[in-house]
């Protein structure tokens, strides 16, 4: 069974006169697969990720989304998270006064509670964080600081991947995780993501540029334009886009 099945999804910005942004998008993602979604700015990539995560500014007007055999669109945002949908935000928010460590534990416990599981014990949590943070080059000082407060671009992304490593989602959605990263930070983040690849976990990696895909090598690449997937292929499609740009797609759909 597919982990995620998006069928003919149409969506607009909330309100009766909202602009339609997704215009018949279909995508099937199986466990273990990494799908890259590329495309020009404004094609609806972030809108797709927000709709999957359950952000409520959007209204789905047609189509269906099934996650693990259930209707994803019927679920509240926290229910989606508890079932294993994770969205790494393109512009992570700062949460002053809440230590990153505390935030991570609260996020994990919220999901466990929703699933009817007991809270994680302090020693278990500390062990988990220590192990996962170490792999990502995240030190104690960073974990004590407020969420994202004073974090560099690279630190924010690493914190995001740490959150993912602790929550162990079934579906990871990374929306322009590469934006603003230098090559060293990109490597650390990519290694963190690659370490989370597993036969029972799928990833959707959204990026405007090809370079991230040198490090996180996708199984499938899709080109999105004007609210639809207009082409799909293997990892070589990303290289073709790098060479030729998106101009042909922009003309095709005009
Ligand atoms: P991408 O991530 O591919 O750059 P987006 O999903 O951010 O594309 O945007 C798709 C289109 O929807 C763009 O034309 C954008 O201007 C519009 N859009 C996105 N969010 C909003 C919003 N909150 N209000 C109005 N228009 C929006
Ligand atoms: Mg389908
Ligand atoms: Mg975007």
C-alpha cells in the first residue's frame, strides 16, 4: 500500500474568492522512497507541503489525500503529526524562552499522548537526544538556547533535522531545507537526512536547486509548475533541469 496517495488535488487560499494554487496534483509515495519536487518559484511547492501538514489557511476544493490508508485531509494538524507526517519549515520560527531541549521533549510527548503512549522518561529522552544530536554536531549549548533563538541558518536546519530524528516520522517533508546553507552545512544536514532514510520511511524533498540532490539522492524527481506535476523521472531529471532551467515548463503551462 502506498504511504501517501495524492489524487487530483485542487486547493486555494482560504475564502470564497481565494486564488486556486493547486490545480489537479497527483503523486504516489511508497514507504522507503525519496521524492524530490522541483519547480519554479510560485509553482505551489510550499502550498503542497502546508496542505499535507494541515496548515489551515488553505481550502481543498477537489481531490483526495490518503496517508497510510486513511483520509489525511480529515485529520487535525496534531493528529497528522502523531500519525507520522513531519514538515520541516522553510522559515523556522523562533520560540524565545523555550529551550530547544524542552521543545523537543514536549513535541515528542504530545505525539505519544495522541497515540495513547506513555510519556518518554527523562533518562530515555536524554539518551535519545544525546545520541541523535551528536550525529548532527549539535552541542549542549544549542540545546539549552531558546528554539531557533540566535541560531545561524545552518544551526536552524540541524535543529530541524534533530527534531525529525527524535520524532521518527513516517513521512518527512523538507521544504527548501537547502536555502541559505553553505556547502559544509549542506553536507551535515544531508547526512542527517540520509541517516533517516529507511525502508519504512518516505521523504518528499522540495528544492528549487539541484545541488541538494547531489547529497540526498532521490529515487524520483518531479517538476511542478502552476499547481501541477508536469513531469516525473529519475534522479537524472534533476541534472537536466540544472542544465536547462525551468523555461520550457513555464512556457508549456502558460
Ligand atoms: P513555491 O513554494 O513553489 O514557490 P508557493 O506555494 O509558495 O510556491 O506559492 C504558490 C502561489 O500561491 C504563488 O503564486 C503565491 O504567490 C501564492 N500564495 C501562496 N501563499 C499565499 C497566501 N498566503 N496568500 C496569497 N497567495 C499565496
Ligand atoms: Mg494516485
Ligand atoms: Mg516555496
